[in-house]
């Protein structure tokens, strides 16, 4: 256990972990709710000064019972009474805020991606290593009960040697075009979750990536991005993974995984608001899947926060670290290169 963690243990012996949140947008508020369901407390939350409502930070703070609020991210990142920070700001701020938090000896949870460029990610990771602080990256799907059961079946050898897996991720509709333009593109914004899930389930690194894609929505095409894609991954151990993405699933949020092994398969279907199936002489039907990622993954977000708090307070290993964020980004960059050049791309060629 590091000296920093020992210090935290002494300081936290008689009080909860104090967390600061940088960025009070949608995901920042999701994590504020998640922390409320754990043993930690949110001590301060930040909203950028450019927000059109100057009082929104105060309103959000009062909604979640947060005693302090500010428009200055540095106030959170350097606050002497804060033990750890959740970085939920726009992607282009992540790396610089990680570096600043590390200099101030704060443990760090950062939403994906750490950055859109590999070199910048490496600098952020090095800053946390040099400061001897923990960095956890926000891939909440690893904490979902369905996907954890699939991982358990693999690890327990219930399906034998893994040969192939299929990951389906479809959003019910695209985000605003203004978001698309700054997101880094489908592979770095959306598929990055699936790249991480594939690595998590297979337990090995990817050797080769081949991507095909198109833009169904003309507005997304005009913004220079894609909204429909298939990506093939070949792992070093020979496992093949098929990832399918769409931003145009009119029926709801589609999240399915199937893994085929030498002794059988394991799969999970979509989550629904209920488990009712209506069967008649005409048809068999059920309600649509949950419509949005917040409904689908709220429990996973809470479990993710619980894991981060254990990392900060007990010295437990980080379950999803900076290296995981870097590898997922590397696969996204390989997919972009594959799409641009219409060929399979060796991941090692991009590692540098």
C-alpha cells in the first residue's frame, strides 16, 4: 500500500471519502446520484462559467445535497478537503484535469475517453504514476450484472475455450450534431465501450482490426462522421470478435452479447422494464427494451462508483485503469485507419 493510501486511510478513519465532481452535465449528475448510494459524499461540484444559467451549479448542488459549488475546475482539483475527483467534463479537458488532479495528490476517476490522441493519454497516465495516485476510467459496462455473469461463465470454464464473440450496441437515436462534431467520431465515442468489453471478456489483446461503416443519417454524414458500423477484431490468442454499432435503433437501446466456446455458449439479451411476455394465437410479444443508457446502466454506474471508492479507501487494485483506456482508444484509432484505408490494420503498427 502506498504512503498516500495510508494517509487516506488515517484521514478517512472517522469520516466518509470526500469526492469532488468536475463537470455537472448529464454524466456528472449521474455520478452524483451514484455516489449518494455509496458510503462516500460529494463535497464540491463544478460547472463551467460559460454555462448559460449562472445559477445552475448552485441549483444542481442543492438538488444532490452538495455543500459547495464553483465555476472553476481548479478549485475542485486542488480543494484541500477533497480526497478524490470525478472528471466528467468535455473530453478535450480530461487529460489536463487528470494531470492537475495528480499534482494535487487526488485519486482520479475519469470518464471515457481519457483523450482522443494516444500521446496525450500517455502523458496523463504518466502523471498519475509519477504522483502515485490511482486513475480509474469510466467503462461502466464492466460492472453490469449481465456482462459480469458472462465473464464469470468464461472464467469458470462453463463454455470451454472461447472461440468467438458478438457484441451488439445500438442507440435509439443519435446525439446532437454539435456533439458529434466534437466527439472524436463513432469509434472513439461509442464503439470504445465495445472495444473495452471485448478485451474484458476475452482477457487478451487485439492483434488486428477491420472496420466497415456508413452514414445513414445525412446530418451525421455532413458532420464528417458515421452512424452504422461493423468492426472485426482478431485477438492474439485467435479469438474473433464481431462488433455491430448503430445510432438509429428505433425500437430502443439494444445491448446484447454472445460468446461461443468449445463446450457451449453464453449470452445476454436486452433489459426490459418488465419480464412479461404476452402469447396469443396471433403472436408472441413483449414490451420494447429500455430506451436509454441511463435506464439500462444506472445500477452499473453505482457499482462502478462503489469500486472506485474501495480503490481510494482500501488500496484495492483499480479494476479499469489508464492502460485499459489507452488500449480501447488504440483500437478505435485502428478502426478509423482501417475504415479510411479499407484494409485490416495491425494494432502494433499504431502503438508507437
